[in-house]
C-alpha cells in the first residue's frame, strides 16, 4: 500500500470517529466518555440524580394517547444521540430501542424515560467495551476414513467482549 499511497505513522490510535481507544497488553478498550459528557451537558442533566439502571423493570411504555405532547425535534435529537452512543454502550441498546419507537408522537412519559437513560449514563459515564486479545487459536484437524480432512478452529472460552468501567 505504501507504494501506491502516501502514508505516515502518527503514533498509537487514541481517538477514532468519536470513539476513545485505549490499547492495552490484554486487549482494546473502546469508550465514548467525552461524547457522553457532552451529551449530558447538551440536555442539561449534569446536576441530576444518577440511577442504577437505564429503565425500570416496572416501566411499561405505550402510545400514551392522553399524555401531554413534547417537542418532537428535541426528542428525536435525544434518541439520535443515544443511538450513536450504543456503539460502545450495549447496556443501553434495549432501553434506547424502546424509546425510539415513539419518535413520531412523543409524550412526556417517553421523554422521562429518555431522561432516565441519560441519568444512568451520567452514573456510568466511563463504561465502554473491552475486546480481549485472542492470543491462542486452537486448530484441530481430523482425517476421516474416506481421506477427507476436516479443520476446526476454536478460540479459548475466556476470550471475548465485556462491558467494563475504567477509572
């Protein structure tokens, strides 16, 4: 590639498309802490009380025909921002998806649910995804009596993806 394109090494990747990247010996940590902080400030929730989960288990969001309507532009902006945040925060995917269903005609109950997600993010702002390095692949070859060879590649079960919080 270097023969066809001008390339330069700028150092270790630390920020890419809004994702903060931390390269460690054991893996790769992706987060959107800076984006989440800006999101909390944008919607004026920095001094609000944090919650332990993004949606209460007793919350049942519905169409809410009798509820008071809210500004659809604000609601869509909040949902769009949260959808982008799900790139590094799979823990909010379900809650954001539930709230996204009501973008056509949002009510106060829907807006409160979105604000709860943002209050949850405020309390878990440094969370992200940790991809562990897969150092060992196990290759197993089996030869059948017919002469056919079957290859199977396995990775260790402890490797994978996990949601972590950094300090």
